[in-house]
C-alpha cells in the first residue's frame, strides 16, 4: 500500500514514518504538513492510504476528507488525532479507521489492513472512460483524468499518462457524473478535485491551476463566478 502522511506536527510525522517501517506491505510515498499540500500531492503520488491529522491550520482534516471523498476511487483515510470527539464525523465520512495519538503499532497495523481491504473493494468497481489511441482502444480511470477538452467532433481526454480521444460529448459526460466535473468554459471540463487555484495572465485572461499538470485551461467569463464559488466552498 502506498501511504501518504498529512500532519502539521513534524514530530508526529516522524513517529508515523518510524511505525510504518514495521508495517509489512506499507510504502511511504510522501509526508506533508498541510491539507493544501496533501491536495497537491494526491494526484501526483497516488497514495492508497492517507494518514490524516484533524487539527491543522487552514483547512482541517475533516474538511479535506470530505473533499477527497469525491475522488474515484478516493484514498482510504485513517485519521490520526489527539482528539476523540471527532470520531462520529470521521465515520460519517467513511474513514477506514480513527486512531488516537500516540498511535500504537498494533492499531496502525489493524487500520492499514482494514484500509487495504476497503481499497481493493473500491478499485474493483473503478469507473473509467474508453477511447482510441493510435487505432487501439484504451481505458482511462476517472481519477487519472486532468481535463476534458472538446473540439468539433471529439473530446480529448488529458490524463496522467497522455491523451485519449473519445466520442462522448461534454454535456453527456457532465450529466453522467455531475458531482465530478467543473465546467471552465463551453469546451472544457475538469475534475473538481484537480482545481487548485486561478492565475491571471498579462493579457487579462484567467486560467486554471490544476494539480499534477502544467495544463492551464482558460476560464470563460460566464463560468468564472461558479469556479470561484467552488474554490471558496468546495
């Protein structure tokens, strides 16, 4: 299992890293100190498990878990916190487990095993898009998609492994998974969890900053208000 740690306390991150070395099958792929850093790391590192603190400056762990639950499939979240009072909310968010600090190795192993089983069940039903690449049909899981850009006849799927042409319209894709896509302009959809922020170019155009990609699609004036609303309250 690929494990990412998100905790604003360096000592807490160091302790979890040490414990993970004694957990068979667990591979530490990253350790970050904020919710925003975790959001940026998720599409790049692709962890299967997120060891997540709750009380962090800025966006807290519960709000982060609510946002990444929209990923397909999401990483399994194991909360690691000093506070017991958030347990009910954590399980409402379908957390794999809830560990109290200081985390004990036995409980961490149990939580990781539970997360492994849940991830396997989720991955078995992983949704995807299917299209053509150099005359051959290829499937791309939805969680690897960076952006959908339409032209006159096809939609180009930009994903972590390259591009793919599909015949589905943006409107059809938007209606099939309305909770997943955010429209930037009439010819562009992006996964909501990929949107990190906005950049204003010297010529006044506003473009999107997307996690895990240098692609910066333009945002139309018509859609700018809804995009900003999403960034304020995802």
